[in-house]
C-alpha cells in the first residue's frame, strides 16, 4: 500500500510533499528532542572551554577569590620548563607506544586472519585488558614490577627497581600501555583485512606473488584507512594517557621521568601547588597540540588513503 | 579451513596433476609449519595477556603470611577469602561498589535516552540549523577530557556541588556526542516507509521513536549500553578530582586510595583490583561475541 493511493492522507503526509512546511512542522518536536543533550553539551563541553580560557588568565588557589592576571600564567608556564619537560616526556611516550602497538596489532591480526581453528579464542583473550579499568590494571602492574614481592623479579630472579629507576620508568610504563592496547588495535586490523576483497588476493596469487610481496604491495596499502584510524585514535589517546601512568608512578615518576602532560596538569591543579591558572594554560596547550597532530596526520595520509574498494 | 590463503596455488591450477602433486605437498608442508609458528606466537600472546590477571587473582586469594614467605608466583595455599573480607570490612569497599553501580546506572539510562532523542532529531526530522548543530556536536568529540576537568571542577565549586552524587553524573548524563553520532548513523538506515506508515496511522514523533525506531535499533543500543557501562565503571580522572573522602569514592578512586594507604600490602590491594575488574570480566565472558564485534564496529576507545 503506497502513500498516494490512500483515500485520505493525513496532514503529516501532505506536509511531507512540501518540504518547506515540513521544515516548520518538525522544528518544535526536534528542538524538544534535542533540548537535554544540547543543554548538556553546552554546559559540560562548550562552557568549560570558555571557562578554561578565562582560568588561564586568572590566578586561583582554590581558597582566595579568583583574580584576573592577564597573560602572567602563560608567560610563567611557557618559560619555566615544566611544560616543556612534560611535553618531551609525552612525545617520547607516544613514540615508544604507537609504532610498537601498531606493528604488533598488525602482526597479530595477520596471524589471526589465517583462519586457524581457535582464532576466536585468541581474539577474545587479547581484548580482555581493554575491558578492564586502566587504573586497576596499572595497580596490578605496579605490583608485578614491585621490588618487594613483585612477580617479575620473582620470575626473572632479579632485583630490579623497574619503576623507580629514572631510565627504566618510562619504557616500563610504555610497555604496560602497549600491553593493554595491542588487542584493541588487532581487532581493527582484522576488520581491515577482512575488508580486502578476495579477488584482489587471488589475482595476486595468480600473478605469482608470495606472502611477503602480497603483504607489502597489496595488504598494507589497502589497509591505509585502517592504519590511519588506528594511528589517529592511538596518538590522541596516548597524548592524554593518565590513569595507568598515575597508578604506576604517582607524582610524575622518578625525577619526573613519567611526568606526561596529563599527569602534570593534574598535579599542577590539584596536588601541591593548586595552580589552576597554570594547569589551564597547559590544558589549552595540550588541546592545541592535539588539534595540530590530528591535522598533520590527516595531511600526511591525504595522498595515501585513496583506496576505496567498498 | 576456509581461509583465503588456502586457495589452490596458481601452479597447481595450470600444470598437470602429476607435476603439481609434489609442489602442492611442499606448499602444504610450508603452510603447516607456518600454522605451527602462528599458533606458537598466538599462544605466547595469550599467556602474556592473561598472565598478569592470573597472578593478581592468585595473590588476592593468598594469606599475607604465604605472600611474605613464598615466591609470589606460587599458587595460593591455603586459598583464603580473608583479603576480601578485610577489604569490605576495614577497607570500606562496599560503598565504592554501590556508588559506582549507581553512577553507571544513572549515566547509562540518562545518556541513552537523551542520546536517542537527539539522534532521532538529527536523523529523521528537518529543521533549520540541523546540519550546523550536528557539526557542533561532532566538534565536541575533539575536546579531550583533560581539558574540561579543570573548568568543570571550578564550575562545580562555584555552585557548591563538589563531592556529591550529582557532580559524578551530571557531566555525562545528558547524552554523549559519540553515542548521538552512532545512533544517528543507525537511525538513518531505518526505512523511511516504516516511519511514514506509522505517521499515517496517527503516531506522533514520540511514539514513533520509542515504539518503532528504538526496537529496530536494538543492536546499536546494546553496543552503546556496553560501551557506556565499561567507560563509567572504569572512569577515574573525573571522580578522582571531584570527590574527596570516602563518601562518594568510586571503585577506581577507592582502589587508588587503598593502594597508597596499604602500600606493600599486596594481597589486600590485589583483592581490590579483582573487585574492580571482576564485574566487567563477567559481563565480557557472557557477551564476548557481541562485545568484540561491537568494538571494531564503533571504533570505541
């Protein structure tokens, strides 16, 4: 039964034929439906951005009244080296985590996509860390790395201070981060591999391409969009990493070795100094860095992610 | 047995069977060797993934005496529940579990209802400024949590609502741009004829949404429920900042606090991490198939 054949079309149907009236007819309902989430987004996502800009221009230690100080916080934070140090630590952390996490995720996905019996089991197992609270996992790993009754030293028969050695702390923290995210990355590469048309792989096989050249010349290029997605979300998440690092090495780690930007912002605002103005400056710098990183990644991949076989 | 890699080799297709046979045998041998290697790597990966969980659960069920005297790799002997008893009695872990469950419940219901409403408006209704508003919603996805926690803290301080239940839920309960985005995509796929037919039958927007669109969207809603439960059960930074003292501590904040209070008391601390992780692990075990496929579907992190 089609709409025009009905004997008495209702008002709504007639309005459907004329977009202009429909436009006005839907508006009250639409705004009523949107009201709660719009209010929430304005109050808890948009307003905070305005507030953080204003806070970055003010001095406040949670006790005395808030005072406008112009660019004082900006000058202070951008010159005193703490932010620079944290950004450096964060970049090092990201550089340790992202390449390994991506490569391992891809490798595991290639193994799982061989279609071996039991692949499902491994796929499920690898996702387990993703489901757990990063904070709780951080505490578990803190025990594993602990020099007193920790599992790793017991396993290796060593006596290493994994988390209090300034040279070891950051790689160790990065390793935990990789551990908890490889499975998640694997899932995306598996989805990407499943999306490669079998005809393409068959054609390559007919042309005599081996596993090696099939991977480099066909699978990897066709995984472009997946790799892009995994890299963008991975870099953004790693730049903001907090829970696990906080659990493993509170207060920025030995000699500030794991003082990533998110920890620095937290410590600056809520521990010791209660310097909310300075913390706001850092938060805005982080925001800017993330926007720039995202745009750079987009530009880098713009010429490469062109394969759309869907 | 149906993997694309097990297609007949090109040589096997072109050459007469007599020549292809030994070649195929060699290929199969190589493949079998490759499969064995793959299993080995996958197995190492599984052991590395599950090892920390197994070790921490073992520790949670050990007596402090055994933990102090034996290797930390030894299995619990005797198996004891005393760490959990102590955790709930002395460690005050009942309240964090209850608070977290309440927060998760309120956030899941609120976020889903309000997100569904907004997503329907974006997907199915026409109104002036729709696209611009949708872009505003999408743009807020770019805002990192670290950036908003400080101003949110200031705002809740200004209205004297720090360390309350409302402070824990309000920033999240009105819907999430991410959920709205995913739901909108899904709603757009629902045939327009169905909705038009309901309109003809006299159903209003509200009834169409809850009686037709929502039942048809069960898969994506189930996915969002899982994602939201996981996110808010595990949420740490905001509860850490906005709560003080034990009253409104969530499970993650309580675990972190316990860890710093009972520093070397690892059997007790591992009982806490077990309590923090167990509920989601059970949910995961029950719905793993659905959860695993929804992660790659939605790109949720």
